[in-house]
C-alpha cells in the first residue's frame, strides 16, 4: 500500500484573471500570491522528512506553482496529471465569475455532491471527481514504492478523504490501496 500525501495548493491570486474579465476556466491560470508561495515552502519543509519519492500535480497553475516550489525544495521532479484537476462547477467552462461558482457549489452541497436521480446538472458530481482522482493516483503509485505527494485541490481531497475545508497549503494523509478499486 502506497502512502499518499494530498496537498492543497497555496493561496491563489485571482486578481490578474479578474482584472481582465476572463471567464470560467481562465481562473485556472491564476498563480499563487506571495502568501501562497510561502505556504508551499512551509508544506515542503513540513513534509521533507517523509522520504517522498514522487510528486504529481494538477495541471492548474496554482497547483503547478505550488508543485514547482515543493519539488525544488525536495529535489523532486514534477509530473502532471489532468485527472487531479479541480472540480468543475460547469462542464462548459463558461461560468463568468465567483458568483456563478458559488451558486454551483451551493446546489452541489444541497444535493450532497451528487446529481438528483435522473437529472444531470452542469457541475461535476463528487463521485466523478473521486473516480478520476483514484485513477490518476493508481497510475502514479504503480511506478514507485515510496511516499507520493499529490498537489491538488480541496474538492479532490474531499472526494478522496471526506475532509472538507482543507486550507490552502495544507495536506491530508491518504492511504491508497489499488485493491480497493477492484470489484
């Protein structure tokens, strides 16, 4: 069984995206704030003693920026996996701002993270987030015996661990056993 440390990216700086009025998925290009960069440094220092042998990241800029800082401090290369990306509030990628995302999150919470029976919603259900994240981790844990650092997002961490509200730059320990995915 591989040890996995799920790390939420540091605090993002959405000002460059918001000031340009960029919609939807463009928010995923937001870098870290100076505080977010410090959070990534601190989590790298905190996890330096675990002997991580592998680092994989979401492709979103805030996660990649965190992974670059962590990887540099721990002398680990950064691998990228699209399936560790953040939750999608609208599969079309056309949300216009934080108000649209919050509305999707409110509906997501009202339905317990899953679509109502027989009704598809534009947001990604928690079960789909879990399925794609587990598949990503299975791909990456297959090639290493040592602990893995996965730099990702709060919703991915929630889908895998049940933990809600993981703070920026925080981490959750997750034990992954591929046998759990065998039915």
